[in-house]
């Protein structure tokens, strides 16, 4: 019996082992065959997984869209770009008063605005303009030797040819004047962005006629005031011709930028371009350092963030230079509530969700610098997973080809400090003073190599920011190219949202330039023009529970943002933005108004008052294009039900705005998928 029992146990164990082995083989087989369908997470595969892709060479199929979210702004459809001269405008004379050369400092926005002012001044003084020298893209900054300063970013030949009827432009000074410039024989001026035309006529023109050459150093983002007298309307239109026609990026940039746009549009899905405006200089100027600081209260001490320290250091520099006249430490939360600080990416995500954009909406992140890094983008990416940038649609080789062959950088000069010898330690002990001595402090944590590298590594060793390294200088030049790619993509975007524009600093900013060119080229394109102060007042009421607001908050935000598209936002932008930067709102000087058709809506009052009617030849061209627009209108007719549904929903929500918070929250969740990014 015992032997029989033992044999049965052996058989049971054998059967169990066989079943386990079979189960393991089955699971391994399933894993092997299913692994081929797994998708590694990168930006483009994630997009292609969620969205339909178009085959190469196929015509773009535009699906039905909600016109309340993606359609053109009807109130501004009558505006057309028209920067041609409208009065007697002679070509530049063969005999000029002399040459103007200029050194342009600053980033992408400062460069673009400064060049437009330079051309205008050259026309005003009847001077010959030498191609400006962009200081961030000199060969000494480590860029490829195949480019010069200006040609690193823009097309020189296109620039000269496009302005031949406005200003005489040459690539370099004549040989007999180059040596005199090296000996500093010519007068040099540093005009401010608020300089008036009379300053140039009275101060610079006499010296130009006398010395035949004048140098300008532009570090203020411009060199002439934004708003000019009505009699100088032709000079304003010249600014538009420079910014929107003459300043074309070099061919390689245009090709790659267009390729990114085609790849985005090849997804058959509209996209939003968003520029955060989170730049260190701007944040320091407005005192927004505490926005990067960890939350603190009476019970929890504040933890100083490295970004806060870096912003405060830059603010101290601006105060020392006289750029900022305020005190060093200010309450950043008060500044934010006044609209002086940028909207954080998390807040922008909530605003877009309140507008009704779905969680799979493509958001293109523009801007080569986002101060704070990827940490600030986590909430926005949680709400909109398809958050992409230029690296999502470009290969590394395409970007390398854009840069061209660059020289090798010198070796990293970083060296670990030498340790103290035993003899030095003994000498320090002897010089420490009479005994008894207090206990020595605990040894400091060693600072490792990786902590000392990078753009912020200096803060671990010293209180003084070092000069930029060769790698830093090259990176600044690269940023000009990345900003140029983002500029091209943002202009073609279905919707543009500025995180920080019209900041009041007097410096041109990326978002304002984009908004101005979109207004010029196609005024009816959907461009948000939010009032940050009004937005922050709304956020104040839900700051404790931002992801579950009452539905009446959603309706009020939606109403404000919808108004920012049309006449209200247009008028607000004219009052706030144009005095600081003409290119941010080139109206009415560079636009004209088409007469409304019988079926079109009435022209807004602000357009009737300020805008000239378009010439007849433009009206004829517009009539020829009417047939194609009619076909497009038929394709969009299938979306009428969606629009009516949206309007009915808004009307019902306004009627029920006094309902209980519970029912409001239920409606909000039903309206938008994945309202809480943590769900």
C-alpha cells in the first residue's frame, strides 16, 4: 500500500510539472507573436497610433470640423493684406547720403524687429544699407563656415531684390571704407527702440553726410518708435514689406519648415501652435521668479528652486544696468494676477479644455527656450498627450544637414579642484586658534561632475554667472534656426495660442510677431488674443480645485476666449500691443477691406472707421477665387449640425448657470472627455 501511494504521488507530481511546462510554453508563444504589434513610445508613433495618417503623395482630406473651434473668424474675413505704396513713392536715388552698417544683438524676435527698423531708417535718411551683422550667428560663435552672419538665418539675395524699389542695399562696405571702419573712424550710435524720426533727422543725418558712414548698435529689439505720425504711413507699410515679404528664411530652412507642416497636415487633423513665452529675461524683467518655487505656507517652509535663483540673479543684473527700476524681491503672485506674468502650461491646458478641444488634439510647442524645462509641461501633456515640437517631425540627420559642417569645439575646460594635502590640513589645524575648539562642521556633500555641467552648473560653485562657453555660444546660434522652424509652423497652424505676448517690457516677443503676421496674411485665422488679467481673475475662483470647476466658470472662460478672436480682441490688441510693436498689429496701415457681399455679415465698426477699401484689381482676383471657396463651403456644410449643437449647449448652460455645483460638475464632465488628467 505504501509503495502504491508513493507511486501515485510521483504520477501527480509528474502531471503537474507537465501542465506547468505546457502553460509556460503557451505564454511564451503568445508573448512572441504579440510583441510584433507593440509600439515604442515616441511622439510621432503616438500620433500615428491615435490619428489617421495619409499615404505619401495623396491629397489632403479635411474632415468635418467644429467651426466654433477651427473655423475662420467671419468678422475679420473682409481684411486683406495690402502693403503696397498708396501715394507718390519714388525709387531710391542713385546718390545716397552715405552708408549705414549695424550690429544686431538679441534673439530671434529682436533680430527680426531690428532689421525692419533699419530698412525704414535707411529710407528716411536716403542712405545705403549694408547687410546687418547678426551677432548671435557670427562665425566666431562656432557656426558652419559656409554661412555668413545674415545668411545663417535669412536669404540675402531675396532681401536685396525684394527691397530694390525701397532702399539701396549692399552686402559689404566698399574696400576703401573697410579699413577706416576697423580704425573706428566713423561715428557709432546706440539708438533705443523709442527713438523718434526727428532724432535721426537732427542727430544722425548731419554726421552721415559728413563722414559718409555711420554705425548703429541695436540691442533694444528695435531702433524706431512703433507708432509713427499719420503722414508717415508709407514708412509703416515699408516695415510690413520688410517683415512679411523681404525677410525670407534661407532655402534650407524654408524646405524643412514646409516639410514639418506637410507632415503635421498629413495626419488629417488640425493642430494648435502654442508658444509658452517662458524666457529667463522676460520672467526676470517682470518679477515672476516665485512661480517656479515650491508651494509653501505657515506650516511648510518654502524651498528655493534653482530656476528662482537664476531668475533673481538675472533680475539683479537688469536692475544694475538700469533696465528695471523696481526692487529686486517682488510678490510674483500679485504680478501674475495683474497679468504681468505668462500663463503657465497647466493653465493653458485648462483653457483649451474649457473651449472644448479634445484630449487627442495636436498641440505644437513653439519656442527654442522654455525656462523650467519639461517639468512645467507635465500637466499640459497629461491633458493633451499629442504635445509635439519640431523634433517630433524631423530626423537628426535633417537637423544636422540644416546646421552644415561645423568646426570642432575646444575641449571642456572643466577640471575638478585639487584636494588638500595632509600638510595643508595640519597647517590649517595649527592656525585654527586656541583650544578648546568647537567641533568642526560636518563635511559638505561632494558636488559631482554631472551637477557642474550644463547651463546652470555655475550656481553650485559661485555667485557670479560665468561667460558663455563655446558650446553655449553655438547653442544660441542654433536656437535662431529652431525658432525659424517654429515660426513657419506657427504661421500655418489652424489655431495659435500665445502664452505670453504684449508683456509691456518694450521688447518684441515671438508670439506678438506671429500674431501680427497671421493678422496680415489671413486676418480671419483663429488666433487667441486673451487678456491675462481677466484670465487670472477667473482662475482665482477655482485655484483650490482647478480640474473640477463649476460649469458657469467654463462658460465665462469660453465667452472671453471667443470674444478674443473677433472685434473685441482685435480692438484690445490695437490698444495694448501696437504701441509697443507695430509688427504685432499692422492695422490699418498694411491692410485693406473688401466690400461685403450680399450674403456676408456686416463689416465690424472698427473696420469701417479705420480701413481703406481694397483696389479694384484685388476685388477681381477675389471674385475669381470665389468658386473654390464655394466648394470649400459645401464641404464644411456637413458641420452645421455640430455648430448648432454647440450653440444650443452654450445657451442652455447660460440659462442653468445658477444650478447646483454638483449638476454643473456633471455637465462639465459629460462635455469634455478626460477632464481630470489624473483619471
